[in-house]
C-alpha cells in the first residue's frame, strides 16, 4: 500500500483541485439547495468530468474507460468531498456502473457503460427498503412472466433516482425477506410503464427518490448476474461503492479540519487567539490523528481493490466503520469550535457537518460495518 502519491497521481490531484476550485466552490451546494434545483447537480459539469476521463477511471478501455484504479478514483472523490460537489459519482459510477461492470451481461455493458464514461447517462441502484441499512431485507418481488419478469414493490433512498436513465433494481425471486439467497438484479428503464419516482431530499441537500414498481415488466435480457444468486454481485458492488464513499469522506474531513484550524488561528476571545487555548489544541490534535488514521485505512481499502486482494470486503467494512466514527468526531468538533456561528446556515462549516452526517449513515453506519467485519473474521 502506497501512502505517498506518485507523480502522476499528484498531477491528477492538482488538476482536480483546480477544476473544483474554479467550477464548483462550496457555496454552489447552497445555491443548488436553496433554488430547489430539479436535478440537484450540473449536467454540464458532469459532462466535463466525462470529457476529462474521470468517470471512466474504474472501467475498461473497451467501453470508453480509462482502465485505472481506485487509487486514482479516490483522488477525484476526495476533491469532490472537499468541494461538496453533488455530482452523481456514487450513484452512477460506483453503484449502478459497478453493477453493470461486474454483472456479466456483455450486451448491457456495451450498451450502457460508454455513455456512463462520457457523462451522458445517469444510473442508480435501488436496493434499500427500510430506514436502516439492511441490503438483504428485500420484499420487492420479481415473478416470471413469459421470457421476462414482473416487478412489484418499492424502494427508499435511491440516490439520484429522480434523474437516472436506468435503475438497477434488487428484487426477490425466491426465499423470504432477510435471506441472502433468492435475490436478483434487473436493469429497469426510467420510463417503464408502472414505475413511479418521487424525489426526496437528504439532510445534506442532495437528491434521492422513492421508487415504486407496479407490475413493471422486464425483459429477461435485462438481468445482471444469476437469478436467485445476485447477493455476491451486490456485495461486490456495495464494497466498491463503500470504499469510494470513504474516499470522498476523507476529502470532506480534510476541508472541515483545515477550515476549523484556520478559525482557531484567527478567532480572538479574551484578547487572545482561541488556538492558544490548550484544551482546543488537544481537541484539534485528536481530529488530526483520527483524520490520518482514516486516510490510511481508506488507502489500504483502495489498494485491496486495485490489487484484487481477498480481503476487499473486510477492508471496505473496516474503512466505513472508521470513517463513520471520524465523521461524527470531526463534524461535531468543527461545529463546536466555530461556536455559535457554526450553527448558522450562513457559515459553510455546517454544510460539511450535514454532508458528513449523511455519509456516515449511507451504505451502513459504524455499528453495521463493525458487526459485518467481525462476521467476516469468523466472530
């Protein structure tokens, strides 16, 4: 695992930082939120990222990708986190895109991924049905209908589901709710008859959707993975998406910490800079230490994917458990050290707190991933 970026990676980081500084400053997130923008991000900016090759980083060259690794993708995602850029990396590249890439359906891969890489197609993954993250707790049913399937049910918290062109949908084709066996993945067109999509907004201002399936018919050629056996595919997709989300969280940690440190150096109380108070110094030191620990764990998780190691699942859960804890620490300390102004909407540090709170719970919180990590280790 490399803890120091290579020369090429440094160039990529500097390019991404300059891009977001110029085209997606933090105040853009507030503008999108307050204007209730129907998309929630900029399609033009997303297309520019595609033109730069960033959206194709984890995909093979045969479908228009860059055939690079999660080390490089993590650099872009960290800069997204620093800028609070709301573009649909998590939904389109990491969730929907990875499902297509790993799903073993060659025609769908050739049909969809080139336009994902170019920024012309938005994907999402509809799998969650309850408030708490439980990927196998699926009641949505897909029943045989001739050569295809008929889907009935509903999904919650579908990230960017309101703008997706295709919705990769998890449904139960056998077994009972909560069982790992009996799950299947389908690619559903957003305009399919019987599909209802209602937009919702997360605490950080980003868009999600409630998706309902009322006798939605799917051709048998739109299946990813094996019928009744998609749990392994789902796990692989969620692990890679979790690692990508953690990389974004690290960028958010860095920016929130640096802004807090700068505030400690400039804010005066009782005639002195508050950064001279020993208690605040200790708290800032703890923030720094936890940030560096989280960064190292995430780099190792990225390396696990790139090196095709056997412990990707353990690394993903270990990284998310650590990052969820650090999100709680850094988000809370940043608000507290800013004092009363940190509680106002005008102060940007609150936007980082809200993003970290949403990310902390997305794809499983610290409790879920510690339990999963222990199970993977045989406990």
